[in-house]
């Protein structure tokens, strides 16, 4: 068994059931990539594929447990106290589920623009009336991934948008921002937004940072927020592990990674905030790598 899996299920989850709920209100933002049966190598922590069967089971779980699937914008409004959401699904909202220990809001996101979001995920989302946000690296539209998986074309992106899937930016070239010059970062952030707006005929407001988010670099974070705001973005999602909380900046929202190894019980514990402990090790690794 994976160590993160073992600790979450056997230590964190039982402990969480016996302590009072944290006062800070939080919302899980789920981070998906490819909805595919393609096998993956390496440690399961780094997998990006979620099988259609597993994805269906997870969406069924959200439906059966009265989760209210909301947009990124609605989540930000709730966390900042600006408004209550209007659901983008037909799921009835339960204000609190004692078994899960959290209010039943959840956000669905997809990174990288894989075509199987259109072919495999969309029919499942339609079945349950769920919305989501899809983040696109604009120069990769219509190409194949390094593993040979097809990426979306613009016609498919437009159909997804017409089906209630919000579109956000994931840069132009899907590069690690922390290694780029400032003018290159600005190009990646501004030009991707402009390209999406040109093809969709509407303004987009959400951004997703590629790769490991440089959370330990305070100067870079200040710059990134300034560029996002100046470019007209209103929020940003990261790869920082955890539930999005009231104390988080709308431009640096945490997310929970999901893949085919997340069975329903593990999925449930992530939704309950029991995987947030992994951020300690994720952050420590970034600090260590920054020193070399």
C-alpha cells in the first residue's frame, strides 16, 4: 500500500472523526487531467489518468451524497463571503453531512485540454448535470501529448463551453513558470487568455498554474498575482494539495489531485479534508529543491 494512502486511511481519517471540525470553512476543488484507461508508470501519486469507470463512480458518489457542484467563481464568492451559490447541477444541497464532516460543496477542474474530457467525461457530467472548469494550454490545442493522447480542438472546446463547461487558461506552452523570465511569464499568462477569448468570443477569468506551484518564492507569488490581476483574471488554481479555505487568496487556490487509484473510500477521505496533511511534505520538498 502507498504510504500516503495508508496514513490518510488509517491515521488521519480516524483521528478527524474524533476531533471537532476546524472553524475555517473549506471547499474541495478536485484536480483531474485525463479521463482514460491508458496505463501509467511510476508512483501512483504522480498519475494523471482517471479511468472512465472510476470517474463515473466518483460522480455517482457526489450525486448520491448530495454534493452541490459549483463553479470556481461561486466557490470564491462563498469563501470570501460575497454570496451563496446557485448550483450548476441538479443535486439537492444538504447544509451539513455529519458523516463527512463538511458542507457539501465541490468544484471539478480538468487541466491540460485532453480530448477525452470531451469524449469520456462530458457524457458523465451531463448525466448528473455537473459543471466543471477546463484549463487549456493554447499552443497545445489540436496536438498530441508526449504519450500520444489527443488534445482538444477548438470546435470541441466550443461544444464543451456550450454544454456548461467553463474554460480557463493554463498558459500558452505549459511551461514551468518559475524558470522563465518575467516577460516570458507575462506572455504565457496574457496571450493564452487572449487566444481563448478570441476563439470563444467571451471573457475568461480563471487561470491554472502548470506543474509544481512555486509557493515558497514570495517575490514570484507577488509578481504572479499582479500579472493575473492586470490581465483581467479573477482567480487562479494551483497544484498545492488541500481544500480551498477562507484564508486562501483567490489567486492561489489549493486543489486535491484525483486519479485512477482513488477508490471511493479514499475519494471520500479527500473530500473530508483528510489528505490535506500531504501539503506539509509537498512544501518541504519544494524548500529542499530550492536550496539546490
